[in-house]
C-alpha cells in the first residue's frame, strides 16, 4: 500500500473525529512518510511498519497523540513475537478477574428483572383480591408495596443502564489491552 492509499484509508477510518484533528493527524502522517522516504525507505515499507490503518485510527480515537502512537509503532517494529508468559497471564487474568465481572453484571440484570416480576405478582394478587372482595381492607398497603417495588425496579434498571454503558466502555479497553498483551507480550524484561 502506498502513501496516498494508506492516508485515504486512515482518513476514512478517522471518520467522525473533528476535522481539525483529522487534518493534523494526516499532515503529521505525511511528514512521517516524507521523512521515511528521505531515509531511503519505500512508501510500502513505511505503511507496513505503521500497521493497519483501522488500528492506527482506533489509537487516535482513544485520545493518543501522534508522538505516543509513533513511539508505540517504533517499538513494535522490533517486535519478535509474543512469549508464552503473556498468553498464560492473559488467560489467568481473565479467569480470576474477567469472569467475575460478567457474573456481577448478570446478577444485577437478574435482580432488576426479579423486581419487575415481583411487581407483576403483587398486581396479580391485588386484582384477584379485588375480584373476590377479600382484599378491600389491605388495599392501601398493597398499593404502597406496588409503588415501592416499581420505584426500586426503575432505580435498578436506570442504574443497570448506566452500569452497562460504562461497563461496555471499560470492556472495550480491557479487550484491547488483552489483545495487545496476547499479541505483543508483556513488554521489556
């Protein structure tokens, strides 16, 4: 892939970033290509050393600055491959930490739906009691019980929505970190 193809793909991948940021990134990348060519490297070699434009764009979207990205790319030029330690570390880390995060999330979802099921059961009891005429003296406490359960369920669902939103953001970074450790190892010894 030559310079213009690489920069076009990178521009497309940067997509929804502010125009000024994209312009600065592309200008810096053009300078990087020009420096590499002046050192005697071909455009294809430079593009290959930068890696996939989609991955590069993801780093910029995560807020990395040009110098940080280029430093990482230079370190990855000398990369020999992952060692067995890093892969074992990722597996064990996920078993002891990652699995429990999923269990907690599923427990919160289960609790919210059980609250809603409790609301439905109490409403069913009230309707049955009103139809049979047995429940007239306990109607007010049951109504307060329903309102309390509905408020708890709404609170849990709102908390769950916020939790899932931030959990998804954290999970994205966590998966990216896992991928980096799996592919590139734990770093220098």
